C-alpha cells in the first residue's frame, strides 16, 4: 500500500483535490479551431488545384463558417483567461518553445485571412449582397488578384492551426496522457474530418459530396490508426503513461471514449458513408452530426483525462 | 548562484508551521497555500513506514512552467528562482498544466501565484519564512554553488531524493531520507 495525504489541508481552488484548471472553454476552443482548420485547409487546397467552380462548397461556401468558428473559439479562449485585461501580453512576446505563444500568433494570421476569404465569397450565401461603399469594393477587387498566395497561406496556416490544437496539450510535461506528439496529428486529422463533414453538408453537387465522403473515410481510417498508435505508445512507456492510458482502457473514461468518440464519432459515420457511396440514401446530416459530435468529444475527453493523469502520488 | 532547499524527512513532524509562516509572510489569500505538508505511508499494517515532507515549488532547473508560458511572465530570477511577473501573466493556466508538482495556483486577482523561495527575504540575507520558522530545524536553504552553504553541507553528508525526477524537471528541493 502507498498512501499520500496532504496533511496541511491544501485545497487550492481548481488544483485540489483533482486538477481542473481547464473547464469547458479549452475543449470548445480546440474543437472550433480544429473545424476552422479543416475548412480552411480544403478551401485553400481546392482553390490551388483550380477546382473553385467545381467544388463550390469546399472553396466558397463552407469556409464562410471558419471565421465564425474562430471568433467563437477566441471568445471561449478569452473567457478562460483569468487575468483578462493583460491578454495583449501574448502579442508582445514571440516564444517558440511555448506552443501557446506561436498558436496565438497563428490565430493572429489565420483569423483575418479567414474573414477576408469569407468576404470575397459572401455572394455564395447572400447573392444580393452589396458592399455599398466604394472603398470596400475597391479593396475586394484589389485582394481578388492575390487569391492564390492567400490560398497557400490558408493551407499552411490551417495545418499549423490543426496541429497546434494538439501540440498545445502535448507540451505540458506534467500530464502523461498529453505527452505524446501524435496528439497534434490526431487533432489535425479530427479537424480535417469535421471540416470535410461540414463541406459535405453544405454541398449540393453530388460529385463533390462523393469526393468528400471518400476523403472523410480516408481521414477516419487515419484517425483510428493514430488512436491505436497512441495507446501502443503509452502502453510501451513508463508507469505514468500506462496509468494515463488506463483511464481509457478499463478506467473511468473507457465507456465514454470508445462509445462516443470511436463508435459514434468514427465507425458509424464511416459505415454510413460507405453505404452512401454504394447508392443507399441516408440523410447527410446524420453522419455529419456524428462526426462533429465525435470530434468534439475527442477534445473534451482528452482535455479532461489529461488533467487526471499525473506523475506524482 | 543556484538556490536550493533541503527538507529532512526524518526530522519533520508535519506541524504545518511552514505553511502558516508562508501564508503570513507572503499575504497568501485565505484558502490558498504556496507550500504544504505531505504524509506518505508505505507498507502493510503493522509494517508501515511514514515519511513526512514539506513541499513547495521545486524551482526546477528545467522548468516546464517557464517553457510553456506564452508571455514570458514565468521566468528564472536570481539564482534560478522561478517567479511570475504579475502584469505579464494572462492567467491562461499553461504553467499550472505543465507543473508536475501542482505547485502553482491562480490568485483570486487573476494572475498565477507560487512559492518565491522568499526572494525578498533572501536578498536581505535572511532565510525563507518556512525555513526560519521550522521548530525542528528540518529545512536547509542556500546556494548550491557555495560549498559552505547549509544546503550544500547537508547534501554532502546525507542521502537524498527529489520528487518525480522522471518528469525531467531537474528540481531544486531535496528531501533527505
């Protein structure tokens, strides 16, 4: 038996008895950031490939949701800060060893770009939209010429944003469940999957839907592969990592993780997509909702479980 | 200069005087603490072994909190003491998440707070409040680079351990065993 008690009665709020420094704000932000990354990645990619008129949902329509997701995500991030009035300090520092620092700078690039891209394609949602002021119209025509470099920046910064949402967690030494660099790729894949799902939902072009259903299937396969690898890594590691993995392998979060994230969030939508590709008609909103739900639950559970995993005691 | 502390687990009785001294000296808000006492019991009755440790921030040489801080508010100060600059801290909790010792907390005013090794006292040549007040004199403080400091001397003669060395933080609080 080994028992460790704090006999001086430490009860620091959000630290004791179990660390809970992060509540709903961070997983919500990680989810919204991941979705935005997925949307912007596909928008930029298919623009570069010259498919803007073929895959209109991917290039023009769906990315409209990215600035909304990013803005809501930033609001969640801001709510999480405890010393709110000093948030600008993030932008007086560039610290490459702190993922939160370069993530803040990535958001500084990606948010305005997503807004500009949405402004350029606003007629897709509101066909009668009129910018009213000449200066805005001039600005839009001016930016139109630079769509290609913008698309490149979007693709690259979307990958950085998607990876960052995972690396943010894996940089924290103290939480063995997060200390795996595969988390960056897993969250990126999950964000891409959610992005592809939203594109499918908004698309009216059967060819585009099919393409994104196939892409989504591929990404779900990759995600499952990453999840298996993540657990293999933990189980081949030290006691701290094994205990962390045990939370999902028989421990208190086993049922929610495997049912909500893996079965409902990945396997069932994958089966539905296969049936869809084979010609069965299932409302597209079902797999899309499941994928978004799974993607959110993945971040929710990883954020929560990471705070339960530790080196000491 | 490398400040370090040694706590004699054989002499500590767990009275928590260090905790109260710290709260008083540093105006720690009510309900919070920067140091705490752990009683660790190992074995099966009747073969039980108890160790009592007064714990606090380890002022690590390789501090994950300093690395993860996005604004540079967490930093190394004189002699490797890890401090937080209040008006640079945004209260994002990155340092709290990265500390294996759970030595940090969010002050009710919003910034992150923690043990400072009482740098304000040390600068005046005094010991940290917890060390000064200890009734069993079980704590030693000083400069590891100075072979005559109390902490260097005691570490030469006694067996010791640090907490969670596998976390790779290179902690500077030693526990004499």
